[in-house]
């Protein structure tokens, strides 16, 4: 499929959605629909990771304010929130690579991903309060990601914070120098994530989400079932254990 506002790539079991609505990757309804189409296409593919990144000056400066009008806001919210449903349904770990501003809806997309790798020049924030609205996704996920008092402060002040402060708050995993940022970000993905088995990554994320959304007594039973009846029946779990005992590098079949 030919997209107008994004680029879509897939190589070596790594999927990529690259925001390409230059210069600031403003999320208009057309772009959000294209993101949803790409996410749905990646949903059932065997991936080790899905990466969201960007061309241009910003990861995304947020949702197009002109789409907040009374005539468009219903469609805009529906299409925008569908992005997060589709992201949640991705089996593989999702990674946002942020090299610039991630504001408003752009911040929500970046922080909703499982892992964030940001450059030192990046900044994050939810400035919606300044135009008389609030960010629904941030209201739902920020309290789960960081200290709740700071989460509320960011929403009600609209403050913009640096990548380093975002890391201190738990919103960002890695902050890298601007020089060689893309190469260093790819190195983290290649060495720390893509070196593992796709199916084991899927099941690890599945177990984690059970632990994150249920209390311990409920989640541990489900996670135990995933471990015994899904993970241990895969070729790669047995290959990984055998390789360790035989002191060799595992050869993953990703199944």
C-alpha cells in the first residue's frame, strides 16, 4: 500500500512505522487513519519488535488543532484512540525512537509504546490544557507510568520536560547523545531485543501485561499457564535451554 503521511518497512522481523508528515508530523485525521492501517497490518505478523520513529524536526507535535472542531472532534477522537487499541494488540514489543519534540498526541503515542529511546534534544509534554482541553490517553496511562502527583501536574500545567527529566520520571528508558543517535538506538534494538526469539518475546510481553493489569494472585496463575502450556511448548524455549547447557549460541526458529 502507498501511504502519504507515513513510511512502512519490514526487515529481519523488525517492523517500522516512520512518521513522514513533515516538518512536525502533525497528526491529522488522514495520518491517524494511515497509522491505524499499518498497525492492523502488523498485528498478526511474526515480529521481534515494532518501531515507531519519524522524519522531520519532531517525533510529532500533536493532533491537528483544526480537527478539534465540533464537526470533526467525534471522528478525530475515535480514529486517534484506535491507534492505542491497535498498539496494545501488537504482540511484539513496541519501541518509540524520539529525536525531537513529542507533544500532545505525539507524546501519548511515544509513551504508550513499551520502550522509549530518546535523544538528549527530545522533549515531552501535554500542552492541551493551554487550548482548553485535556489529553485522555495521558490521563489514563500517566498515573500507571509515574508518581501520580507529577502525572497530574504535567496534565494540568501543560509543562514541557526534557528527555532526561522524562527518564527520571519513568517515561523514557534510554536517553542518548544527539551525535550518532540513530546508530546507537539501532544498536540497543539489535543487541538487546532483536537477538532474542520472536515467540519468546511475544510470550514475555503477554505475561508482563497480565502482571501489569491484574493483582498478584490472579496474574501468577495465568502467567504460570503461559509458561508451562505456551512457552515450554515452543521450539525456541527448548533450544535456548539446550544451547545454554551445551555452551553454544542458540539458533532461533522464532516458533
